[in-house]
């Protein structure tokens, strides 16, 4: 398996498996992550998968104890990473992933951009909801804010660029689309994605283990709920 490997400071390597999303299967990075984790490389303390990259964090002292030459730690580990990646078959299946159900109340005050999205995509409102709800999604990575998932799997019919003018405040739980992906805002923050609905689930809780509800590699399924059910679920989450 080909990867461009570059140092990130003196304690990490970045493996670039593709230059942009869509060049490789959505779970390819996660398959590589599982493969390297199973290899038990000396000194590696954490593997962090993203949409097209995998970051390998390591302990320099552990590499020295494993026989890496002083001053050549990154190069020594790079060689061993390449050796392991060479053993990853092109059709290697990804590790088993969770399926997480996300309830969403679409439209109205919960999804103020739904009608505009329907107009711009030339789909009816009900069709937009059905297309978004029935798709199968994969969490490519977490970023931007704690627990903020980037979801691959949005139908091409709903592909739109970001809003020209971002909102200064997007409510927590907002489910939105932009640039061929879906996201969920874990906390209230500024944002420029198109808001289709909102979930009552809390995606990020610092006192929960793990604090993020969704993890890279998870599969996500949305299902529609009523405003009344939203209120009941939200009360149960608080």
C-alpha cells in the first residue's frame, strides 16, 4: 500500500494515503490503522485516523531502546511502517465497525435551511429528507470541535457548497450538509453548513468515557422523529 510519510515534529509521523477524499475507499485509512495497530510496532503510542491521513505518535525513548539510531528515529520508524503497510492487501476488509442510530427532527426551527436546500437541489422537501435519512454514512474523522464528525455517504443529489455567509451560532445537535458530506454540531458554535435538522443526542460529554459519542470508522444511520419526540429525548439526555 502506497503512502507518503512525513515527520510531524519529533514525536509523530503523518501517513498520507490520498490527497483528497474520494481517491480511496472511505474505510481504507481505518483498515490501515487496524493493520498497524495489530503489528505492535515498538514505540508507537497512538494512531489517529482522519479522512485521508493516519498520524502515528511515538515515544522517542522507546524507539532508542528498540534499537533505533540516535538522530534517525523518524527514518527508522518510517521503514518499519512501510514494511507493515506493504503487507496490507488492496482488498483488505476494514475492522468491524459500530452502527450508531441518530434520531433527527428535520425542518422548521430545527432545520432552517431545509426548504432552501430543496429549492437549490431541485428536490422536494420530503425527497431531501428521504435522501439524507436513508443514506449509509461512515465517520471519516473528528475535528473542528470536540466530537464534531465528518460523515461520508451523502447522496450526490444533495451536494452543495457551504453557505456564503456562515452563522455566528449554530445550535448544538444541528445536522447539516456541505461539500458532499454531513456533519453534526456537538456544541453551539459558529458554522457555515446547511442545517437540515437537529438531534437531541449529546455528541460530546467531557465526563463520559469515551467523551465523543461517535468515533472514526463508525457507521451512522439517521431516522426522523417528531418535535414531540425530540423534546422527550432531549429531556432524557439532560
